[in-house]
C-alpha cells in the first residue's frame, strides 16, 4: 500500500500528538504527587534536568502562552553549537573563545527616531518583568533547535524611548571587541555585525530581547548579555550581544546583505519555497538528529501570528 | 630504496587499516559515543568524509613529486590504494548527503545537484572518479594498454581541482580551509606543469641553432 505524505505538515503534527499529551500527563502526575506549589516551578522540574554552566539564575520568570510544547534541545547542544563568527566560523569555536567576551559593564544605547533616547545598563534591563519563551530556532543552514529563552518583548523597551512616526525600521548593532574576539581579525564580515527589522516586525509580540536561557543568564556564546530573538526568521537575523538599537527611517543595510545580498535578504523569513543557493530549505534537521526528516514550515510555524505582516508582499522577491 | 615484497605487503596492510581509522571513528561515534560527533552528527560525518576525500586525493597526487624530488620511488606501490580510498570516502560523503540531508528523496536530490553549483562540481568530480576506480586493477591496465590507461587517469588533474572548488564554494564566508587545500593542490600540479615546461624547452632547439627538427615523439 502506498504511503501518502500530506503536503503541508503542521509543526504540531510532526511529533505525534499523543506524545505531547503523555508529556502533559507526566507533568500533571508530578504535580499531583508533589508538594511543590506554583505551577511554573512544577513545569520547570518536569523538564528533564539539564547540566548547565551554573551561571547566574534568573528569578521570577513567568511562563508564556507563546511557548511551544516541543521538547527543548539539550543545553549542551544549545551552548556548544553556535554561529557567532566574531569568535570563529566553526560551530564549536564560540563556546571556547567567547569566555573572553567582556559582558560587564554593558550598556545598550537606544537612539534615533525616538522622543527619549536613552542608554540602559544591562542590570536595569534584567529588572524588567521576564518571561520564558520556548521558541523554535531555525538556522539558514537547515538545522533547528528548540530553546527556552528568557527575556522580554522588544516593544516594552520601545515604549520606554517612545519611537516617533519617522521610525520605520530598527537597526541592531552588536558588540565589537577586537581584544576579546579572535574572529574579527579576518574580514569574514563587515564588523560590527548589524541586523535590522521593519518596525512592525520589531514591535510584534513574538520578537523578544533575550537575557537568558534554561533559567540562567545567557552564556557568552549565545549572545550575552542581551540578544535579539525573532523566531519566524532565520537565526542570523537574531543579533547577539547588542550594544546599540537605532530607530531609523530607512531600511538598514545588514551585515549579511553587505557580504552577499544575493544569498541573504533583509527579510529572511523561514520559507521552504525560497531556496538558499547553498541549502535547500525544504527540510530541516532538529539537533541532534542524524536525518533531516522534518519538513520546513513557512515562518517557522509562526505563520498564524506573523503572516499578516507580509500580506500583499511577494516573499520570493523580498526574501 | 628498494622494499622487499614482505615489507611492501606489511606496509600495505598498515596503510589499509590506518586509512579506515577516520571511518571507524565516525561509525563508533554514530553508534555508541554521540559526544564524539557533537550537536550535528550528520554535518560532522559529511564534513569529515569530504575532508578525507580531498586529503586522499592530494596524497595520491603527492606520490609523483615525492618520487622525483626525494627519490621515494617505493611510494608508487601504495598510490593505487590511496586513490581508491579517495573514491571510497567520496562515496561515503555522497551517501551521507543522500541519506542524512535528503532522506533518500531522489526527486529532491536531482534538482539539488543541478541547481547548486558547489554540489554540481562535487558530484561531477565523484562521477569522474568512477572510471578511474574501475580501471585501477592490474588486469584493466593490461587490457587498456599503458598509454590509454595513463591518458584516462590524467582525469585526476580535473577531478582534484573540482573537489577543492566544491569545498571553496560550499563555505559561507571563511575560506581559510579550502584555501589551504588549494595551495597544496597548486603546488602539486604546478610541479608537474614546471617539469613539462622544462622538458618542452629542452626539446626546442637553442636560439640561433639549426632549423626546428621534427620531434621524435610527435
């Protein structure tokens, strides 16, 4: 009998639903048999215990309905398989070299088309109400992870500086520390690494500034002390170790566009129908799977929430 | 230096086994020690087998210059095995791409080979290696005749550059590693070109000498 594969698999359907339900049962079971009070705490315990780097713990973190119920990728993979070219172009290099990144003192300058430009110390940003957001992360290199980020919505920060009507785009400038970043000696990219979003993309509730993962502050290789996370776009759009946020009128030129505009567009939404010249985007490999058995989902499965941002746009032209 | 038949067969066994070590490490990592292959084992396997394909190709091409420059003529005894290992790792490399990246979906793989220049050149290089592997036996050398066999095996002068180009075009930004392979390959092929030029110059008459004579081997 021929086995027919449905043409569009929803992300929630990729792992069979009974699996999730059993997972919930397990959580309930633990909750029932436990004297642990707050539901959030129980959920955190129900997750497989992870050996972390033991960094500073983040307290009073709320759970979010915007989190996926997919099982998070192991901490060791999240923190040892990184694209952070300032520390080398091999995936394992950032975990080794990023120890040298100087993350304190750290200020994030927010400026441009805003009524109240301001420089924030990262300690102040850590005091904002934090949420855990378990998001899928899809790299342009056709692999993906599920990461329990901790952070706050970008629009919260925006409110504090009051963007003007001229603010049509947001530019994110990341750290450039030649003394601690061995990778910037090579002209691999035009340093510092710059990324950008359209203002409505930046203000979308899914767009967060992350300050932690797995309950702790960010390891340096994951973009400490503060980074962008835009879950429906390829990973490179989510700039790490941000030092400057500029609200601007014109579309910023991103580092990858400057390097290779034919391969990396400004939007770079996850899209199985727009192939990258080096990688087919039809399927993806969930780390640490051997086989790339998952079909890529448009907007990385966040289409329900973000597709309306792009209505009327030809996403094959504006990739 | 002349090696005794016994030394040759011992050395052959040693090289044969040593050349299997990279594969053994990948197989052990994939089956028992996931930490060896890191977060993306498929990428590790594909990259590693690709690296070894290029390394064996370069080793094969290093035999002639080493014989002529250092006088290690005995190296010739192992060249076939090195070449066959290049083919072997190339086949494993392609297989891991077919299996892990595309889950054997032929309708996805064929357009991928045509569409992506770096895959096109890599695939071409491996296909061109097939006739060389097939005609690597003593029997085939005899059947083809030395002259035709040599002519066929000059294909490697196209295959190796295609292989390095494949790596170069695959890399996103940092071309350090493919550049190292390219430098070594240029030296190995450049040596041959230099020898050829020298020979040609020698066969040409000295300026002001007699009229050009028909070349003996023309």
